[in-house]
C-alpha cells in the first residue's frame, strides 16, 4: 500500500518551468482543508484539492487538482491522495512515513 500524501509533500511536475519549454521541477501537495484529518500532524490531501500553484511550461500557472486517489480510504467522503497519485500530469512522490492507504 502506498503512503498517504499530506500538505507540503513533494510532487514531480514533468511540465515544470522554463522559457517556453518543459523542464521537470519539484513542487508540493497544496494546502489541505483545516477541518480535515491529519497524518503525522500534517493535513491529509484528498480528491479535488489543488497542487501548490507553480509555473507550467514557462507560460501559465498550473493549479491542477488531485485526479487519482484511493477508492477505498476516504476523509470526509473524499478519496485520500497517496504516493503515485496525480494532480493532472504531476505525480506525488512523497508521503507519510507511517500512514498507508489502499
């Protein structure tokens, strides 16, 4: 089972930033909702929340939302994000060291 992702965990952006070209960059899971559940004291990310806004292809701002998530583990009715889940083309690469979800 993959680790649950939390606000601030690392996300790889293959579109990245650069002058009119893609250059992969590291960004982060966007802020969670203050009313949500925490893992290791950090808010858990769930479906529909945005990635931390970052440049996309050097031209526009990427504000993709979490589009893949757990089908079985939910926080307030929304699937939790995990390592390997995606915000559009952005891939979650970091998660909790001790909380996992199928």
